[in-house]
């Protein structure tokens, strides 16, 4: 363990929600001496211990630059969070940022060997599959998704980090796989999807879904930076709900459609940039992709504080008793 | 759940349309009795009870601590910055929207268990199972005393019929006639579990996809799990093969029992074969619509969807004495020969139970329906 006052943390993707929350939490924590916020634009939290360093992971020579920076600042913990929260049409750029960007980061870390390396990932890397058990543990295969570059770039990044962990036993490598994060401030694929008044339902299918509240997620990331735990961890919320119940709680209008229609329609809407979710996302409305958070509770000391219902209502901005009274009124 | 009943913001009707974000402290006037921002400081929450006057103030430790914890929690919450994503603003017909939410939640509960069983949905289908159990199939269940009142156990039963009515009846028998009224979690084959409409309904009333990881987790939690090791082959049994048990899978259920030290309770179901006598099956178009075959019964597909209704045969369900495998130890699960032998023994036992029940019926043809 490094001397407590001098812990230096470098965070890529400082402008993402989790990056920003982490900066804010590290700023308040006296154990950390210095925080390097690496991103293409300065995050809101700059000041105090937080220093902004402009770094573009899509640049080919960024690894040398980053290695020098890590060496000079004597970075103790590296947090790699430069991942996209929603799919983009600029797939080439996304690939450069997520897959190749991770390679640059690992190249830099291989030389410096920071004490700790934390990566932000998602449970979507398991992929929605009819063969998935109800609770995917961390040992489950990373199936990804056959035609989703959004998911597959993250799978490739994770595989690189796994290889790095094997080759560099001096660095504690910790990967956090977050369930879809919902909350009042975060913006990602799921919050955009659920912000629409209508939502597609695959006719006759109703998989269970799982979310984690944004504050729980930020807390988990802080725990991961603080602790010495290594390996992959599923960071999930409390409880599951069927997709149609989620829509009912949100008051969205479900539009049941046959799979073929839904796929063609989404293809057109995605190509014309009218919706933010690609056709491959429909598989997550067909099959289970729910992870088990037991390992995080055991080894990371993280247990979610908010239930899935509370998370959904907080995302919606509705007081919890609201829906309940409404339902009671409708029944009686 | 404690986190579900915390009052976060007032349920004010007036801020549904207004520009006020309930997280912003100045959105509404302070209620009488509170002292405004000065006292509540960082909170900005108008639902907090007013701080008592010094005269009637008495140290109340437990409550005080709870209040401090509540303040800490709110402080934590306050760190979430107010951000103008107020989705309600996108829905101008607020009253309609509220009514819609209430209607959409009808018949479903906002809490389901880990495997997706919805208590309210289960209650909604209860009458159907009760009708099938008591009136339609007139199920005669025996040996229920062998089912433990608590703790894990693995029910192993034979399987027949075009639709899994037999698993529903085993479930309902334990829920209705067992003194502990336990819930059985049947493991459902993939083909049925992913059938449109039927799969989600089965999941809501307690069915779980047949997966070793799921079964193990359920047993670890001390649940009653029902398996039908014949699986798809059992359901696709033709009329001429009725009451002849098929191969018991690859003995996965024995491995499961050995690993989790759960007792195996053999269950024989008689009557399901006559409820939907499968005369033949068509496979050529079935794969295209995602099912392994299209059954041909005396009523299906001739009567359309109504042909899927079961015939009113008389059913017998017998629960056998539990078989304890615990003394073999979890290592025995890797012994393939042993696993296969145990699976075969259990299969023979269930076959004998079936033959016994068939012998009880008065005559082989009409008796299937009259009992």
C-alpha cells in the first residue's frame, strides 16, 4: 500500500457521469493527494486536487504521452472509464476510442505498472442470450452481441484488460461490470430509451431486467478505487422486474410488435437517426441479461442501497408513494 | 424494503406542470412551522418536521440518531445535482398519464422475486388452476406427507401432454393440499420457456428456465424445485407410448441433488396422457415458428386454439418417499456411472408408481375420464 497522503489517481473519461462522480468523491477524500482528470475537454470538477490534462485516446501516439504523464505524476491508481454510454453512428471513431484506446492505456500502464487499475465496463458484455441463466456470475462467458459494435468494442476492451492482468501480476486489476445505470442525472442508452413515451415490446416476450441507481454505481466505483479487490465484479441493483412492469411503472405506452416488424422498423429508424438504440438492442428486450452481485458484496463490500422500484421512480422524478396510491385507487 | 418508504419530495399537485423542480429548495414556499433554509441548511426539503422548540425538547436518543442518519442520507442524496431532466414535462396530460400508470400496473405487482414470480399475477391465475385441479381433472393427490414442510427438496416427475398442465397440477397440489402450502418452482424446458406469451406467464407464476445454475440457486435458497427429466421428449410422447417413461435426460437432476444435498421426491402423474392424447406430430413447419413440433390430437389443430384445451381426464398424482443422497457426498456428482445408475433407479421407481396408479383405475379406456 502506498503512503496514504500521496495516492495519485488518474481518471480517463473524466467527463462521463461516473468519472465526474469519482472526481467529486476523491476531491473530498483526504487519502488522495492528487487526481488527474484525463479527457478531451475539462470536467466540471476541476480545481483543488483535480488537475485536468487534455488527452485524446483516439490519437495514435497517445500511449507514449500517457506513459510519460503517469511516470512523472507517479500515479498509484489508474481508472479507465473512457467508454461510451450510448451507441453512436460514428462506429469507427467509437472503435478507436474504446478498443484501440484501451490498448493505448494498457500500453502506457504496462511500462509504469500502477499499483491499481480499475476499468468501467457493463453487464451488456454478457449479451442477451436465450441460454443465459437467471443470474450471470462473473465467470460467465463474455458473449457480446453478434452485430452490436457498441457491446463488442467493450468486450474486446475487457479481453485486453484480462490479458494485461495475467501478464502484469504487480498491478491489481479490477473490472466493474455495471448493470444499466438509471438515475435523475445520468444519460445513457437506457435513460434515453425509457424517456420516450412509447416503447417497443417484443410480442409475447417479457424478460426480467435489472438496473443500478447512479449513486449506487458511483459509490461502487469509489469502493473499487479504495479497496484492494481484484478481478471482475458485477455491480447490480437490488431486485429485478419484468420489462413490461418497468414500462408500467414509468407510465410508458408499450407497443407490442412481432420481432420481424420491430427489427425492420428499428433498422430504418436507427439508420435515419430517429431513435438512439440500434436494432441489436432489441435482443435485450427478448432475453435475459441479469447479473449476480454476490461477489461484489463479498469481496468489494458493495451492496446496493436502492431497490429497482425506487431506482425507476427516482429516474422518473416521482415520489415513491405516488404510484402506490394511484394503483390502490385504481383497484378499489 | 426500507428504501421504498422514504419521503423524498412532496407529492404536490402544483409542481406537475410548473417549472419547479422539486429538488430545488426555492421551488415552493416553506410550510408553516419550518424555519427555512437557515435551520435545514443543506437540506432544502420541506417535508422535514420542524425542529422542536428548546422548551419541549427532550433528548430522544434512538429518534435523534435516526434523524441524523436521515440527514446524512439526504445530504448524500443532495449530492445528486438538480438537473433539468424532468420527464413529466414531456407529458402534458398529467392526469391521463397517472391514470394510465395505474391501469398499466393492474394485475401485476411492483416487486417480483429473484426469478420473476409475481405474487399478484400468481393470484390472478389461481382460479384457473383451482378449476382445473378440482373440477376439470378432479386430481386425486396422495403421499403429500412426503413433501417436507420447509427446506430444499427436488420433486422428480414424469411428463406428458402437449402443454405442461402436469407441472401446473403438481404445483397446485402442493400449494393447495400440503399443510405448509409451499410454492413449487417447476423447471421449464427452453422450448416452452421461450414460447411467446406462454413463457412469460409461466415465469410470472413461478416457472424457472431449466438451467443447472438456476436450479442450484433455488435449492440453495431452500425452495421446492420440480424437474421433469424426460423434458421435451416426454411432452412429445405419442399416444401409443403413453405411460412409458423416456430416458431421464443425462442425469442432471441427480448431480443437482448430490451437489446441493437435496432429497429427491419421486412423483407419478397419471391422467396427463389422456388429457391431450398426441396421435401424431408434424415437424416440417414447426421449426419456422420456433417450436419443436406441431401436435396432432383429437381436437388440435382441428378446433383451432380451442383444441389446446385439455380433455377432462381423471388425474392421480402420487408423491413417493424422499430418497436421501446426502451421504454419498458432493464428490459423487462426478461419478458418471453412479449418477446414471441412480437416475435409472428413480426412473424405474416412478414407472412402478405409475403402473400402480394405472392398476387402480377401474377400466383402461373410459376410466381415464371417469376415474
